[in-house]
């Protein structure tokens, strides 16, 4: 029997080939098509228009600096109420964060740090000196810090505008802001899952301000909980419009909801097919984003390798070598804490692509690149 293409996909493929942005209905058609093979083929074609045969990875260090948080998002398994669960609190001092990063050595290109809304840690008094210390000791390592939710929290507590807080953070060396906190923009759904967190309009305004001031960023979407497919496509459309207003997003990162230990546990796990569809739909909807990331920590390294054939062109980073990622590990991810960069290269080459080492802003490096100033004493605090 001859395999026939879902006719609904033909018109959409034509639009993508002509560079015409897709609509909400197109996005829903892509999500609902039974023709997963052609969906993947279309997304792969679009990925190869953007980044050819390249697939990116980064040598980085990932740190969650505090699990104290007052936002109480329903999907979160990481945050701790410091009064009710005092025994489970961790709150790293600036010296501890610095020492943790230096454990990695010097041969890495990014420090990625996010944490809870912790009034004792999330302040400029804590972060600005620490950021300057990083820049002095590891000038080649890009600072990929905070989410827009954390930046809004700091702006409120210091009574600053978004413009002012971004200026302060940039002056201390902020290179990139992580894409978290976006969750789902659709207001009704957002109110149910994270009513105390930055709202959609402010999340987008903060990223647009970052971009205006020359700080790069990424964007995420948390899917697989109570949201509808309309919410997902609407989320992508809002990001596309934001990128048009104030360009500066590098990568879109779909984050699959994990159910262990949180109030939305009855939503269960996403399926592999839903994950792959989401990568493909994102690649096709977000025509003004250069990269779609298949983050191995979230969907698992095997699904992420297959996602390279569904539009993804990035697998994220090595993460350092200890147990620093707590957000998804609290929620039940079976992924480990560390992937050797050789393993990234093997997985990418097996999928038929060319591995490329990058930093947060997608400057490219040889695989064996090391900083010229790498000295043995760099590893001591
Ligand atoms: S998702 Fe972030 S903001 Fe929400 S409760 Fe967890 S740590 Fe706090």
C-alpha cells in the first residue's frame, strides 16, 4: 500500500516553504495530524534551513542556588516552605555557589543558575558582587542566570522598573536569561497553575527589555498538565510576536510536565509522541526563532536524540558533574545529572548531524577548546 500524506499538511508545508507565518489553526492541525512522519519531515526541513546539519551542545555548569520559594506553583516539586519544612531547606551562600562553579574547572562556557523566590537570596546585594566575581575569575564563561520570574521578584523588592533592574544586572555581567517561568501564557490556565508568579505580559516585557539592552534569552513552555492544545499554540504565537517586537530570543525549549511530588500529579507523564509533536510544531510555528532545544534532562536523552529528526537542533549541556539539578529531579525525571560531551557528539553523529560546541549566545567553539588563561590555581576558591 502506498503511504499518502495527510492532505491537511500540504497547504501548511507550502506556507512554510514560502516563509508565510503559520496561524493558530495551522498549529492545531499540526498537533492533530495522524501523519507523524510528514510532520517530522516538515520540521526537519525547517530545522535544516535554519542550522543546516549542525546540532549544538554546551559545556556548562548547572546550579540551583536555593529551594526556598513563596510562589507555590501547583506543578512544582522543588520549592520548599521554609517554615513548614525547615529540614528540607537549602540556601547556598554566594561563596558556596562560587566554589561549586569552580569545581567544574575552567573548561566550560556557561554557568546556568536558577532558584526559588527567596527573599534572603534573590536580591541585588547577593547577586551583583557574585556575578562580578565570576566575571573576574572566569571571563570566558557566560552567565546564564535567573528567569523572568526571578527578575520580576527582584524588581519588586528593590522598587525598580524592569529597565532599571536589567541595567544593573547587565552592568555586572549578565549574558543571558534562562527561559523558565513562561509556563503557559493563556491567562485562565496560568491562574490555575501559578497564580502568584509573574504574569504573561510581564514575562514578555522583561524579555523584551533584556533584548533592548543587548542581553540574550531563551523561552520555554511547560506542557502536558491541564493546558489545551489551543493554549500551547497560543503560547508559541505570543512568543513569535514578542520576538518580532524585540528580537533576542535564541532558543525555544519545550518542557514536559513531570508529576511526582506536586499538586498536578494526576495529569501523569507526557507520551513520547506528544513530546516529538511538540518539538515539530514549535519548529514550524516559531519561524523567527533560530533554535529549538531538546533538553535531555526533560524528555530523556533517547527521545531528545529522536527529536533531532523532529526539528530540534540543540541538546543543551553537560551540567557539570555533581547533583545540582533539583527542579526536575524532585519531580521524577529519570535522567541523570551529567552527560559527557563525547556522548553528545556520539548521539548527534548517530542521528546524522554535526555536533557543534557553543556558549549561551551560540558562538561556536572547537570541541577541545580551552580558555587560554587556564591555570591549575583556577580550581581553588
Ligand atoms: S516553579 Fe519556581 S516560582 Fe514556582 S514554586 Fe517552584 S521554584 Fe517557586
